[in-house]
């Protein structure tokens, strides 16, 4: 159980230092990259579930 506690404390410290020490312009960039990651994951999940019939449309979503 000490491993789980140490991971939690590392995550809390990371979030605290990220919130206080990161410039706001970099936070905006990080938020955009998170959006791109989530959009790509959603498209990949759709590809697995439904298929890639218009494959060029599927590829254009990742580019």
C-alpha cells in the first residue's frame, strides 16, 4: 500500500507545482494538446467500433 500512497503524493505534488509554476500560455498549449489527444482517441475508438469506410476521412482526422 505504500506504493499507492507515494504515487498519489507524486501526482498531487506534480499538479500543485504545475498549477503554480507553469505560465498560462503553456497551459493553453497543454490544454490544446490534450484536446488533440482525446479527439484522436475518440476517432480511433470509432474506427474500431464502426469501421474505416471513408478511410481518407479517417486519416485526415489524425493529420
